[in-house]
């Protein structure tokens, strides 16, 4: 087989160009530190690199979301801690106002303190984050959730939604608690049952819910709107009798319907409890004939209304070393129980946000580990092994130089140079 000079030269030139291309590619790898300069060179590796890069991008988004969620929760927890402090101040005012030795001047000071606390509660309920969004407005974060009406009542303008943020794949965490679950619909009384005294009471008795004997019965009564009216009357021998009437609507009003009639009755014995409708009720002191109390399962009110009721009770002047008579004493005792329920609502909201914060921190730790692993994988796919690349580049350059020298010598060879 004969190889012409032209064929020999073309083969050498092709080899020379391949060597030069390899050298240029290695030089680019040295300059960029990357081995995957063109997807066409390694389609499978390039596809895997894109997947890993996409995973890293999502993890980075989750990390930013987690930071934002943490800030939102911490803002909420900070505001709730201040709310808890103000509610505690109101409770202390109630306790001091219910003290038998409290003077009218003392009560006036307590009224001012309670009024200031109420205004502070409204301000805290309208707390905003660094972006100006209202923390306790539900999903309506662009407007103040609580407004004071001309009547003095405080209305909630937000909704019941809890804002959530995705902090990890398939993991969303609530970062806010709606104001409706903190500042409104607070269960009154104790264990889901509240007691109030009729304004016309003249006796020296107050009623206190000792506890609930049947939670299911209280739940049913709440759904049915059932309320109980306890009435005292004169019995034989100057003793007192009590009658408990069950019905729907507000006892003493036109809407009250004694649908169940009398559910309990008997002779009243001082110091004994009355048990009916799943409720254990203690009567402290001696009622007078005609006195009445109302027990309402499932009663709720806003925290602002609870504070306002306390202010109203404290505004009644002290009388003869007593806390302004049994009616006011009953109101103050109710206020203390209701403020305890308000504290429980605040504590429940704090627990919910705290649980979310714990989830976020766990997700952040997991995301950080996954991100580090993914970065290492991507680096392994894209980053050049510099010692190996440098060695290959050196060998390629040496081979290229030798090929160039050989080509130049072969190019100058001809029959005429031999004949000479």
C-alpha cells in the first residue's frame, strides 16, 4: 500500500489539530476550574448537574422562607408576651379591687390603670411586623384588625386564617395566629361555664363555678344554647329554697324559654354546692329571697369586653369596707376567672407559634445538611481535578510541540532535496 506525501501530511495535520484542540480544552478547564464546559460533551452528566442545581435552588428558597417564617413567629411571640403581661396587670387590678379594704380612691387609681391596660391591649392586638403587615389580622394583613366603634366596643376586622410558609419540601408551617383565636371568643368562667348575678340581688351571696362534672353535657348545652337560672325563695321556717330552671335564651329576658322546666330544687344549705347540668356551683355567703344567678355553658367574650366589664365594676365606689356589695364582688370574681381564660388563650397561641418555630429549626438543620451534600455532588460533577488536568495539559502540550516539530520536518522533505 502506497501512502503519498499528501496523505501523510493530511494525517499529520489532523493529529496536530486534535492535539491542539485537546490542549485548548484543558486550558479552559484550568482557567474555569470546570470540566463540564459544554453539555454536548457529557449529556448525561449535564442533565444530572441540572437536577442537582435545581435541588440547590429550591433548598435556598426554603432557607429564605425559613428565615422569614422565623422572623414572623418571633414577632408574634414578642407581641403575645407583652399581651400576657398586660392581662396579668389587669388581673392584679381585679384582685386589688376585690379586696374588702380597697378604698374609693384606690379603686379610682385601679380604674385608670385598667383603662390604660385596655388601650395597650388594643395597640398590641394591632401589632405590625417590620414590613408593616398586621400580625394578628389573619390573611387581611394590610389593615388594622381591631377598631374601636363609636359605642366603645372593639370590633375584629380580620379573618380566621393562619398564614403559612413552606420551609421544606411538603412542609408548611403556620407563622401567625389570627386575632380571633386570641382576643375574641374567649371562654368565660371556668371549664366552659360562666355564672352571673342578677343586678337586683340584695343578698350577700356570690356564686363560683367549682368545676364541670360532665364535659359532654356542657358541650351539648353550648350547642343548644341552654342556660340555667337559679332562684331563691322563702321556705317554711324562714329557710331558703332554691329552684334551678333550664331553658334557652337569656334568663330574665323576653327571649328566655324554660323548655326543660325545673331541673333541680330543694332547701338551700349555706356552704353546700348545687350540682346540675354537668356543673358544680358553690354559693358563698347567704342569698336573699328573690336573688337570682344565671349559669351559661359555652359563654364567650372578647378580651376588650372582659377588661371593660372589670372597669365598670371598679368604677362603683367602695361601700362600708366591702367591695361595693355582692353584685360588684361577683363581677370582679368573674373578671378574675375570665382574665385567667384570656391568659390561657394567649398561652395556647404562644404554644402554637412555639411549635411552628421548633419545626422550622428542625427543617433548617435538615435543609442545611441536604444543601451541603448537594453542593458537594454538583462540585463533583462540574469541578475539575486540577492536579490531573494540569498533568494532562502538560503532557498534551509536550505532545503537541513534538507533533509540530515532526510536521515541520516532514513538510520540508522532497525527492529533490534527496537528489541534491
